[in-house]
C-alpha cells in the first residue's frame, strides 16, 4: 500500500539529511512532485487536464499567451482559482471544484 505524503516527505528529508553532499532544499529537487501529489492517479489526471486544455485552446485557435491574457481578468499576472475555473468553463471542460484545485496544485511550483 502507498505511504501517506507526509511519511514520504519525512523519509526523503531524513535521506537528504544523512547525505554528505551539499544539502539542497527538497523543494528544489525533481522528486518534489511525488510529495505534492496524492498518488500516480493524480499525476496522470493532471497531465490529462493539461492535454485537454491545450487541445481546447488549439480548437479555439488561441495561443497560450493570448489565452492567459484573456482569462486574467484581474490583470495581476497570476490566474486565480476563479479565473482558472472560468477558463475551463469557457473551454467547455466542465470542471468540478476539485478538478480546478488539483490542476492548480499540480501546476503551481512556487506556491504563489
């Protein structure tokens, strides 16, 4: 059975702490995705969501930058959960609240 995220994170931090190499912040390592996602299903689900969004943007003939400008209603340079939900609705993807949160969690690398 898969271990909970916090157990995996603790184990990985202990492994990093026991190394004799230069210590890195675990957030800066590629393995970080393992700790941010619940399991492999979430990783696969987020990849499928990205693919659906890209296909929907291509169908509407929107470049990624143009789509970002269209969906960034607040002009803040960041997309809020509401703006992402609105974008998915516009692209006719019919997301649930959990879909939007999972998408943001898997895509947001710096937590802003």
